């Protein structure tokens, strides 16, 4: 079956599918898959089969066709096709509740070089990642992903994506609400504070700042009571974003300054106590977010001296956090490069590890048989 006939049969299947003759549509597409020699046509029909099986709730079949589509995309050697196929693979795993795999495939999508499809599919990648984080009860990461998806929807006037994100936010809200009930029943103050922070972030993402501010105040009160200074930094970051949304930039900068002081205090305490690397990076990662927000404010106000100062502080923070590839020495995050985290927690560019050819960590020489993609 050639290219023209493949297109005709795909269109025929779509007509049948849209008229609710699903099984007949599947039969047409399956025949195209068996007989067509056109790689692009095969890729398209696999996408139709993935979507159809997803809507029918046949998630194992959905995954099967998504895997075949990945192989087809690799044969085509086209970045747009690869992005689309990895997204379908992420969605398939999301439906099967394989959330860690979903996150890994979404990160692979985000790590692909710039493509035409990235603008159209970036929001869907963020949505799928958010759903996976929600499935793992990682509420803050889920909300960050949902906010990114909403920005994509608004920037591209994608009402369908916006609707899907709002549905996910509804599920998110329900889970946080249930967690809040449990926290109140057991008198778990740290969990109460976390839930209040999540509620505040949800309202802020929806533009309901009047409701967000009191939730942030309540979260800050408990965070202060229990001595959670990292939590206080997160609260102040949310408050600053609210003031930015209201164009009250002086108040935003005041909140950022308070958050930076707290982050620096926590960072000094952590370094003194010499605890594990992952925990010791939390204050610095918080400072990176604060510097980024400060930069955007100073840039919008045209304050070049203050902007330059924060750019310098941002790069100093990156250096202190050691966000560099252990092989080539380049800063991680400046370019869209695929990364690989080894079981020992050392991170490298994937290309550097492949070129190095070793099966142990180049830094600590521990066995690295089960790497994870970042």
C-alpha cells in the first residue's frame, strides 16, 4: 500500500470513528498497519490507534501501539515524531498508573532538541507529568506542572487543554482536601501546613488571589510555629508571585528578600551539620527560584544594575549547588540536554556517559547498572 492509498484509508477510518463506528475504524487502521510501506502513514495510523484505545479504556493495547510508534519515529529520524511518540508512551504509562515511567518519558520529551511540535505538545507533556506527580502524591511538583500546562494553554488559546488541566486541578484539590482531613484528625501540624500551602498555590494558579493570601498566612503561621524554614521560603515565594500578579512589585521584592534571608540561614545551618547532598541542595534550589523571580521583576522595571547583581548571584548559586556535568564540566540546565542520574546520585550528560563507555560512576566508581533519566 503506497502513500496515497494510506492517506485515503486513514481518512476513511477517521470518518468511521467520528460516526461512532469504532470497531470498523480499528479494522481499517489495522489493515493499513499491516499493508502500508509508507513510514509517515504508519506513524499517523499508530497515533490514531493509540488515541482510540485510550478513549476506549484499553490501556494495555494503547501501550502496545505507543511502543511500535516509538520504533517508527526512530526509523523516520524526525524530532517532531519522536516528541509525539514519547508523549503517547508517557500517557499510556500514566493510564496504567506507572507514574515513575510517565515522568521519565515526559522528561525525555522536554529534553529533546527544539521542535515545531514542542509548542503544540509542551502543555500536554506538562499535564501528563502533573498527573503522574499527583498519582505519587508529590503535590508541589504536580501543581508546578499544572501551572506550566495552563500557561501553554493560555499562550496558544488551547481551550481543550485548559479544560483538561482544570479537571486535573479538581482531582488535585480533592486529594489535598482529603489529606487535610487526615491531618486535622491526627493533629499533624506539618501536614496541615503543607496542605494549606497547596490550597494557596491552587487558588493563585486560578487567579483567585483573595482566597490565596489567607491560606498563605495560615501556612506561614504553622510553618513558623513548627520551625520549618524551608516551608516558610516556599510560602513567601508563593506570596511574591501573588504580588507580581497584582503588579505590586515592591511588595513582591520585599517577600523575596525575606525568603532569601531564610534560605541563606537554612543553607548555612545545613552546611554546618553536613547532612546528605540532596537535602543540602534544597535551600540553594529555593534561592535559584527566588533569583529567577527577582530577575524578571528587575527586567520588567528596567533596573539594569539590580538585574546584573541578581544574574551574578544566580550563577554563584549554581556554582555552589554544583549543577555541573561531572565529565565535561558544563553547567547543567543552560541547554536542552538529556541527563542521566546514577544510583549514587551523581548526574551527567547522557552523551558524556555514552562517550565515556564505563558502567560505573566516573566520580565515585560505584556500580551504575540501573540509571534513571532526568
